[in-house]
C-alpha cells in the first residue's frame, strides 16, 4: 500500500497546494485535513496556533504518512520548527519556497507580501527574504478579510472584488514588481488580485512553489512513488467543519470529485489527553 503525503491547513486554502501536487506528483497518494471549524488561524494567539497545528499533525501521523506538508503559511510561520523537532519524517512549510521564488522573480527588488496577521507579525517571510538579499524593499500587508471570503465560497463574488480593491489600494501605489500570496487561501483570489494590481506585477503562489521542494525531498529520501507501480494513487480529505461547502470549493478548485469526511474537534482534542 502506498504511504501518503500528509497536508494540513487551517481550512480549504491548502487545496491550492494539493492541486499542484496532483499535477506534479500524479503517482503520490494524498491525505489532507483542513481545520475549517477553527479557521482562520491568522488572528489567533501563537500558543493556540501551536496547539491546533499539533492536533492536526498527530491525526496525520496516525495515517502512516511518509512526509508532512504544512500547507498553511500561518502554521508554518508559528509551528514549523516545533513540528520538525517532534517527528521523524520530512516536514516542509510553504514560506521558504515562496520567498526564494519571489527573490528570483523580482527585477527591481520591491516585493509585496500578503499574509495573515500572525504570519506578518512573525516576520518569517521578511527574515527569509532579507537573508537571501538584504537590499530588498519589502511591503508586508495583513489581509484579514481574505480568508473568510475564501472559506465562505465567495472568492469570485462582487464583494470579493470590492474587498480586494480596498485592501490593496495603498500597495498598488508602491513600486513592487512581485507580490507573494503568503497564505494558501489567497490563490483562489488570484484572478481578482492580478486584475487589480495589473500585469506588470508578478504573483507568487507560495503553495505551488512548495511542491517542487516536495518532489526534490521525495527523491532525496528515496520516498517517491514510481510510475511503474500498478497501484493507483489515492486521495482522502478531512475537514473539522461542514463537508458540503468544503466539497463544493474543492470540486471547483481541483476540477474533480473527492472523498471528504468530517472529523469532529472532540476527536482531535481527545488524542492529546
């Protein structure tokens, strides 16, 4: 039986990473958990983010995963190093790959960062970017209204267009040529963001960039599935929230029906007792 790659997120945002994983790694089985019932993570205290993330990790470890992808920028910023110290499988976050890509793409050194409050306040993106190039000029921006838009399925609605324009108005007046979508929910708003910012600004999907790292590490640790394996890849998705809305967003984004099950919060919380 193929051991799956585990993905976790505060909600549906990590599906933007899974979509790229399905494309780049078609032989790999995937198991995903989205904590929709407690989303968003961004405004929460650090201790709470650590606690919730560890609960999701514990659940995935019970599924015999071979690699863990923290497909949530907030959880990556707050919990990545703690999780790496506690597990014995490769763990990848979404911040380093996105930062590297932005530094590579930017021609004028002016880079915008759209993220949640916790991610921006952690300075994780800022520190990684400046470690790569201390001459960068960074424009971090908290976009607290974006995640609720996506989680409610309104990411292509007229209200989403209005909120994107209001949120990014000041950023558009800057000299940025590269903009990091520093939350895996945000790529679902990418068409609206791109239209407002204009074609001269390149958007960086941190989640999509992460999958290239996943592929490299699978090869490094000899964990990659061969295309000659006759056993088909399997996909299983869990949510702590409502199945119907999760499935609807997933079907639209992934362009396929997927199996979704609900896992009650009481079941996650019971594991730590």
